[in-house]
């Protein structure tokens, strides 16, 4: 799986067919679930893209942790004998981080939470010496972040903006 969105895949291999249904609220939730249904028990791989920003990828099958080699920017693979009703849960923990606009301007940054770009309506300068996790804290079940100091206000995912909303995506660090 390379996209962590609700989806369904079905394929035939030899004499059996496999259906995999993915349910997910990603990126609002940092996990996705696969329900695996082969027409008969069968051994095969299920591979997952490990995003470059994800340093603590983990997986479980039927609520039991599974050892998976999972380096950021690679593919993790679970090989086993699958049976109808098997469930795979993949966790993709997200962290706040800065991303420079380019190499020539390392002090001009966007703020990301996992793959999500966070924006805000007001202009601000970010303290150069502070880590982004020292500046912002997640509030509530969505991906809304509030500044730990009142001078920075509220940050929301770019994809939540309405047409015509004004926002700031890049910030200069002092």
C-alpha cells in the first residue's frame, strides 16, 4: 500500500483471489487498517510505503505486534500465511517539523505535521533557536495546533482552507 486512504484492492494469483480493504482517517489519525480476505489461506507479501518523514513506523497483525524492517523512505513488508479475517494495523506516528523552502533560504520554512502543511492567517517570525514542537501544541481530535505563546496563534492544515481564505505558509525564522 502506498496511499493511506480508504480503498479496496482485489487480485488473482494462481487459484486464489485476495481482497484487501483499507479503512483510514489518515492524516487525521496516524494509522490505517487493512482487512485481508484471501479465498483460501495463502502465503504472500503485503508491502507498505514508509514515508520519509515517518521515523517510528510499526505494524500489527490481528492485534499482535509484527517485527518489520521499516526505514523512512523505503518499503516495509509483511510476509505470512494470510487467512480470511486477518487484520493489519499500520501506525505512522507524525511529528512537527520545519521544512526549508529551498537550500538557498534555510531560514524560510514551512511547518509540517507528518505530510500535512500547517498554515495560519497572520504573519509572524519564528524564533530561530526553538524547535517547532516547543512552539506549537496539538489541540483536540483534528489537526489544529495552537501556539504555546499567544504571539503565534492557531495553525491549521492547508487542505482545510476554503476558497479565498487568506493564509501564510512560509515563515522566516529569526
